[in-house]
């Protein structure tokens, strides 16, 4: 799938620490990944930068994310026939997390993203204005520009720089790229989990234009099967599953669902 294909590396999106906080270890592993792609017959165009690299990463996309989260999560929760927690909206989720803080935030994680989202008032002119500028930065001045200008089949970059695909609304497929060394200092990253941290995995992303999923899956599968990076470090024993999802998913809900005539 990779032989003869052209892969661009939009370095301005991830090598500037002020933009994405790219870690030196990630850049080292990326270099190895590019050599792997070359060894599989791929052609690497490096760099293949995007005109919108700086503006894309500074885009006010959080407004779109916040509004979408509140609206879409609420719609989804309303479709559930039965929820043991009784949550039916983002406000309910925030309330539940606050009520059971010891369980939901054992390490002191906050809900700032949820709270910001809850404060929005739904779709408005600002939302659509930011959405249009996001598409411009991610598509015409982003992914589509690079694919056409450099005659590429896909872009490759560390997963931490996923924002460009998010802006465009285009597909991105991630495979394992590497792990932080065991002596990596634990760095707090609120409200998210610490990053970087010892043994924490990071990925390699393949990006394409709209409806390029079949090609991206082929590229990623070929790379993953050749490198098998996932097998280089196993999870700690307590994190290794001992039960299959098919044995438990829905079992408890069916037993407790008052609308189920045969629990």
C-alpha cells in the first residue's frame, strides 16, 4: 500500500514547541518512522508545510468544540432509554462529577472544558464564522493545499498535532509510534492526564482529504504490521483485560432496565 506513494511532513505544525509542545523523543521516533516509510517504498517529502500552520493552531476552534459538545452530548443522552446515573444533559454530567468528586476526579482533575461548554448558548453567528475560518485553515490553506501543491497521497505527523485534521473535518488514522522512556519526568497537564510520563505511548498520524479513509487505512496497516511497535511494551498486569466486552456489555443495563419485560 505504501510503495510508490508520496507522504508529506508538515513540520511547522508540530516542531515549534510554542505551538504544540513537541517533545524531542517524539521527533526522534518520527525520524525513524520516516525511514521505515522509505524502506517500504514510500516517497517522503520533507518538509511539506501548510500555509495555515501558525493560524490553524491559533484558530478559535474551541468555540465550535464547546457548542458542539453541549448540543451533541445532550442529543445523545436523550436517546438512551435508561441511564443508571440519570444524566440527560451536559449540566447533569457536571453535577454528577461534582457530587461524586472522589470517584470522578481522584487526582483533582477539573471540569473547566465541560463548564466552558455549558456556558455556551447554542449555534449562533459566531459559531458559523469560526467554522468557516476553520475549514479555510484546515482545508484550502491546509491539508488540501499540501496534497495538491506537493503532489501527495497523505500527510504524516505525530498524533499530538491532530488539530489540523480537526479543523478540516477530515479523516486521520493513528498507529503506535513509540513510548516515552522510563526516566521521563512526570509532567502535569491539567485538566488532562499527565503528559509526558514514563512509558506513555504516542502515535503516528496519517492524514488525508475528505473520504480518503480506505487509502489511509491501507497506509497505516502496512506501517503497523511492519513495525509492530505496540508489542514493544506491554501494559502493566492490572491493565491487561481478562474479560471480553461481548460477555458484559449491556448485561447490567438489561437487568436493571424497568422497560425490559424479561430481565
